[in-house]
């Protein structure tokens, strides 16, 4: 079954953010980006990925 467009897998979110999957996992574990597990797989809402990006931009800008 397809997932809603606003929910991304770990791989999709890593591509969206331009980082590797291991880096994304570390950032999830350190609570830098919100995520949840669904059936053992990480899921990330698009809005959470955008929030993470915005926070990074605030830090550097």
C-alpha cells in the first residue's frame, strides 16, 4: 500500500534533505529531526523535514 505524499521513508527523507541515510539516522537519534517508527521502519513527515531545514538555515544565517 502506498503511503501518503507527506510521509517519507528514511531513504526518501535522506534524498529530500541531501544527506546520507546513516547521517539522517544519527540526527533522528539525537532528536535533531522528528521521526517515528512504523512496523520497524523510520517515517518522517515532510513538514518535519522542512522544519529541520529551516532550523539549519536559522543557525547559519
